[in-house]
C-alpha cells in the first residue's frame, strides 16, 4: 500500500466515510504487520487524530524485521528511530508521545529476554485481629466477617464491605488496613458505599463499619475517592497532617513521600482541604498543593483532571512532564529503582501510555528520544544515560 493511500484511508476512517471494501483493505494492511496484541480500531482511536505517519516511519515499519538479539546476559536492541516509534504506537495501545528537540535513537539495553511486566491487582488486607489476607490468592466470595459486616471479593482487584445480617451488639470500631505493594493497585467499597481506588505503594486505614456521626479514614500514597455523601456524617480523609472533607465529592489525593508536594484534586462536587490554620473549598478542576517544607497550602485552578486520574483509568498520562516526573511513576508501577548517570537533557513529555504495557515497550519510546536504558533485573534497577 502506498503512503498516500494509507493516509487517505485513515482520514476517511475518522470521517466515517470508509466503504466496506476500504475498511477491509485497511484491516488487511494492518494485520499483515503481525504485531501481537494490536487492534486497529483501538490504535486509531487512541492516536487522537494523529493519522499522518511520516514516509520514513511507514517505510521502516513495513520493512521491519525481527531485531537480532545476543544470547549473553545483556541483550542489545538497536532499532531505527522511526521503526521503534511506529511499533510502539501500533502495538502497545498508546498514542503519540512527543518531546522537543527529538534526536535519533541509539540503543536500549536490557538484561535478558524476559520482559518486565507491569503491575496489577495486588493488595494485602490486614484485619482488626492482625490477620493478613493476600487478596490475589483469594477466590471470589467471602473473605472474612467482622461483627455484622461481611467482607467479600467481588472481582479480581475489588473487595466490598456489606452488612452480613448478623446481629452485632458491640459498638467498638474495628480498623482494617488495605495496602498495595509497589506494582499493585486495588479497589475497595467501604461499608457506607464509598468507593476507593488505591494506586501502587499506597494504603488506607478505615473502620470495617462507620459508627456515630463521623466517617474518617487515613491514607498513604495515592487514592481516588467517590464518596457517598451524608450531611449528618461527614467523610474525612487524613493524609499526613492534611484533612480533606467531602461535600458531595469525587477527588484524588497524591501523598507519596518522593513527590515534591501533596496534591488534592477535585474531580466532582466540592471538597474542603485543611492544613493547620489554612483551608480551601475546591471546585472541580482545582487542586491544593501542600509544600512539605513550609507546610503551606497553595490553590491551583485549571488542572488537567484527566492527567491526575489517568492511573485510575489504566493509563500513564504526561502533560509537559519532566523525565524524573515520568520515572517516579514508572518506578512505582514496574517495581524498579531508577537511577541516572551523567547529565540528562531537560526534556518535557506529552502523551498517554497504557499501564498494561511492558517496561521494555515503554522504554522503546524513550530510546527514540535519545536515551539509553540499562535494566538489571536481579537488582531491580533501571539506569538512564544520555547518548553522547
């Protein structure tokens, strides 16, 4: 297929003008590339309108052969820049990742043929008794019962707390803790119906059931909340010394220790954020940033909410992000320690990448941007260098 013909077909795809024969032609072209896991509909949709593939990319991609590999401990991948970019764009379920001053790729280095897989639905539930339950080892159904509350695993990656029908005469609060490891995520529905999504390396401490006129939980790391509002029983989240109070709300809190600030972002409704004597009521699209050094709250408007909660939707999303910002997310999701050698160029990145992508596939995009990566799987380290 000629380059111009390909561009025309994709343009007609976007305008819903493809005939049955043209759609078959486009499908056949795509599937002849034999890229595992590819889906043309998903790719075009996620390409966000970036339908024009450069002639060089098209040519390199069509003529791409399997990359020869060395069978030693370290295996070297040396791909043409356009081929790397196009292969990742088609095969990994993400759209254009761009950076200023793009230069040709040299090579990416990995430790062996086995790909480092992304994180998944993993968490440990610590019951009030101190018993620990590894949730990925538990089948769907009953996990435990505490008083009149039944804890059930309703799906892979999700548990919920419901009234069991058992009479409970005690009014003691029984606290549970849900903890995700590095490379883990989990969803929980609390006894009041509030939904909480935990990102990697995070935790939430909460009562198995809420008693009285207050609902309070504590988190570390990152969590997204969809709160069941109850004016007579305010819902409050403690993250460090900061308190977030629901006023009919969906919000995200990022409180990782290695981030420069604690960020609370309102998605829907209203929320009050308080730290010491400072307090802000947020509207959707607003964010508070708490500086850990001076403990001052700063209010920011016009935040890209989609970027903030991309992890909740199975994506990495970068909007003018620096390499360290990107790699902090990579480290938490792929369970690797990131280190840098030498001085790196100050680049900014924009785009989306599916969190289901393997680490090697993700790094292929960045090798296109003239970085070199060394993965030591035994030490769980990722070393990043700038090509000379």
